[in-house]
C-alpha cells in the first residue's frame, strides 16, 4: 500500500510509541555499550552483578517511597511468570480479579488451579472499568494499575476485606509512570520493558510485610510449588541480590540507568507529570478532532501512559498506522485482540512530550492525505 511521506520537520526525534517492549533511551543503550559492558558476560554470582541488583532494589525502594518493611524481590520470566508464581505461592484459597482487558484476564486464568477455589472474576467490556468488592473468603484482590490492552487505569486503593487479605497490583505498564501510594498495595509487581525503559525477561515486586508473611506461610504449608515459580525462593535469593538462575544482565543494567534518570529528574512525581503532559495532548487532540474519539468513555478511567483513540469508520486506523510505520513511527497499532479501528500510543516517561506533539502532527498530516 502506498504510504504518505511525512515532512522531516514534523517527525518526532524518536519514532517508538509502542506499549512494550517500549522505547529505551539512547543514552542508556550507549551506557550499556560503554560502562555497562564490563558486567556483560561476567558471573551473576560475583560482586559487580550483585551490586547492580542491590542498586536496582534500593532505587526501586526509593522511587516508590516504600516504607520500612517493604522489600523488592525479583525473578525470571516477566510478569507472566509472576502470575503462575502467585497462584502457587501468594493466593491462599481464593482470589478476586478485576478484568477490564487482556492482562487482568490472564492473571484470572492463571488463578484457576486444582489447589485453589475458583476465582471471583469481575469482568467488564474493553474501555470500561470495574471496582473490587470485599467478599468473605477472598485472600487476594488483584487488578492492573494500568490495563495496557485498553488504556484503562484503575486507582491503587487497599481493599478492606477479610483480615490479612492482600491487595495485589499488576503495575507492568504503570510502574515508573504513574504516581500512587505504595501503602495501598501489598504487592506491586511489574516487568521493566515499559515505563521502566529496559528490556523484558524479569519480574520485580514490592512486597509488604503481610505479603512476605503470606509467602512464607504458604511455602511452609506443604503445597507443591515448582522451584522456578517459588516466591519463597525469590524472596531468599533477592535478599542476597541474586536470582535462582541467570538473569538478563543487560536488562538489569538498562533498568538501573532508567531508575537513576527518573530519580535525577525528580522521581515519580516528575514522571507522573511528564506522562500526564503527553497523554493530555493526545486526549485533547482527540476531543477536538472530528474523526477521533478517546476509546475510554469516562475521562477518570483514561490512562496517562497508554492512550487509545478510536477513529471514525471513514478513516482506516490500520492504514494510518502502516503509513506511520513506513516513516519510522512504529507500534501505534491497537492491541491485536481488541480488534478496533483505533490507534494506541504509549506515553511512557521515556517518550518526550514534544515527540507526542509531533506524532499528532504526523497523524493529522497522514489522515488528510490518506482519506481524500
Ligand atoms: C506487558 C504486560 C504484561 C506482560 O508482561 P510480560 O513481562 O511480557 O510477561 C502483564 N501485565 C501488563 C499490565 C502488561 O502491560
């Protein structure tokens, strides 16, 4: 298909607008090839890599302003592995899951196991949001802070359920881009290939003392838990700044750079303001543009880190995304299973708000020329 050639002066300085793996700052990639290269290809059981893991854990504690008693644990396999680890080692009897998109749904599916009671799943259509409801017998309340497949954000607010019930938040696309209070969560877990500007393959979790107690209790209960998915094993190893098996060292290095960069600029508040600025530009444009409408109807639910914009039938969003791609502006396609005439744009902290404004100019330029 012929594409619309974009003028150079409206091109963003970086064309990566995907929701993950997402833009990694060029400075950090250069640092990986420079100072970072000394750790690549070296033992993860030796001092330099353990120190790096220690720095990452300390910086996360700092970024999320975690109170005393909270710990940062990590393991291999990304957030998807964490779901299975949680089914084995965090959910005691029964969990409640808010499902307002693909990722929330995947954790709910992982919690359907022979050793747990069927989960209480609260599902709504894409673009909507649902809230947790205290129910007797539920010991884990789970939802995504940001549902990456739809661009819906949910507040992080502790559920006042049974004594000891844990609030467990999937922050994979939110962590490092949305401000919140960690006091409101027992487990705040994520992988670093989105706002945290690194590559995939690892999971991290901030865990409260109550969550630590839960992990230890289930591990001691005699329940069968595969070693690779054992949160107790992750907890013990993390305290020694290591992982059960080999972690991706480049991912750790890039993550540490990103955490340092956010911290130097003013921490989570700064990151929050920056993603807000970028997403506001897109929502304001969609509101003011004839052919575009924000997909998420309620402005309060609209994500500041993943913006989904529906197009009128007369404008083929897939053709627009393809044309942008031919100009080096990539990954503006919607989440594949959502199947909408839509663009989805990440406004993660690494993405310059000025680049988002340029992207808007590029979309307008393209649509004007593609439809006539
Ligand atoms: C990307 C994403 C995941 C999956 O992360 P992996 O590291 O690929 O397993 C889970 N939850 C949310 C909200 C995500 O955005």
